[in-house]
C-alpha cells in the first residue's frame, strides 16, 4: 500500500505548478485579452475544490478585445500623487498605478474620470494598496485583505439632479469604499481556451465592497447619509449607488504567461459565468489589437492645470504635427512626431495662460486627424 501512496504523492508534486514573480507585469509589457461578454451556460468553472481538473473554455467567443500597456510610473500625468509607484497603465478614462515587490503586485489607486459618472476628474488611493497578484502562489494558499478608499467632493462639482428630493444640499460629500477580499487557491489542473492549453492554478477571489456616503453638515461635521435618513439606504435620490456588492471571480493562472489565462466573473447565482476575459492567442490584424475605431487624438486631463497628455490612437505610420492654438488662432505650440499606432505626448503648461485653446494633429500630407478644445486652468 505504501508504493501506490508514494506514487500518488510524486504525481501531485510534479503536476502542480507554482506561480512566481516572473509573471508580474513589468514596464514595456503589453498584455492582450479577448472578452466574451455573454458566455454560454455550458461553461463550468465553479467545480469543487481539488486537483487534476480540466476546465474547458474552448467555446468562448470574442465580443471585445482589451490590452494593458504597462509603463514606468514616472511617465504618468499623475505620478507625483503616487510616490513609490513602479508602473502605470493608461486607459481611455484615466491612469491606474501599481506597486511591485518580489512578493506582491498591488494596485495603489486610480486617477481620471470618476467611476460614478459624475463628470469629475478624481485621484483615488487604496489604503493600503490592494493586492492584485502574489508570489509564490501554490495550491491551498489563502489571502485575506481589507482596503479603504475615501473621496471628498465639493457639491459645487456635482449635478443638481443628484440631490433632487433631498431635504437640503450639503457643502461637501465624502464617498467611502471598503473592500474585503478573500482569495483561495482551491484548484489545479489544465485550462483550455481558444488557441491554447495551459497548466494552471485556480484562484477563487471574493470581493465584498461596501460604498457609503457622508455629508458635511454645519456644526455637526461629517454624518453618514444612512444615519441622517434613518437607515433608508440613501433615500432613493442616490439610487443604487450605496450598499454592499459581492463579486466572485475564478482566475486561472499559469507559471509562464503573464496574462491570466482566464478570469471568469460569476453571475449573482455564483454558478453561471456572467463574462470571461481570456488570454488572446489568435493572430489578428494590428487594428484589432489597439483601441477600436478610426485615428483619433484626445487630451487628458481636460481641463488641465500644470501639464496635459495627448493620446493618439490608431495612427498609420507617418510623421505628424501637433499644434495648439490660442483663442485668436495663433499657434502657441508646434512639434513634429514620428508615430505608428498608439502614442502619448506630454506637454507642460507653465507658459500657457488660463483660457480656452484648440489643438489638432495633422499628418505629413496636411490631413487633419482631429481638432478639439483644451481648457487650461490656473490656481
């Protein structure tokens, strides 16, 4: 009986992989994913914990694509707000900053358009930074974490409709978010996705995120909106913004690929996949790998104070000229760039006066890629 037991132990030791920090993203990495936003109900990933399993996801479709381009943090427009950051990912609405050590890859915070859709530019920080990946990772590993985020906002920055029906309009509000994260590496085996088969560890991540809102009341200080309204959950005029959300994802990680092989977000019943993001293996045209749509240029942040970044996307290889014009049409900035695909241009605004400007990008033949407005603010 001893011989079969030793054989089994040897098999388990050889079959299980260990995820090391070699899979953490580094500056210059581009991680590419396909997304199935409406996966088939046949996809079964919520299997019982255990080893030597096979998860078959080869029937996934590609409804969307996404990519994460990691750059040195000091290239970000808001890098000074995140001391100690190593990396930044620039998205269409803002920047996400990361800290990386030998044991952890953490999200420090996000700067850009507010996730609530109020039309604000915000700078948010997790306290402490929230763990995104850890190493070494092995079967049976368990991680727990609690992180908080606070965002004070003057009500002058918010739309009046937000407070429609409220008994009064406060001077300021403060949004508080508490995330409790539980991660359990509860399975190992093989994950099959379109274009590849990988040995993986399965990590079940459960996030409990509670969002609260405080109002600043004269002479009373900060008061939780639920207490002010008698525990009414925001009184209706804040809709479903407040409360606790539970998100469960199954994450399949390989010891070589930097991309997660698959990240499956579960539906509210916790047994059906609501969406799947998976490693992009198929060969596609270049236009499919970058942001969809025609050639474009945009400015962030806008309004800007000290500096602005112009993000150019989907540009055919050529020589381009960026120009910024004042209100009377005089060019106050001009610079040429050799660009192919996506490119970001940082411009310092210390010599710009407060006011409204126009900017455009032209190719070598004089064709205008876009003409848009830039607003410069000064303290």
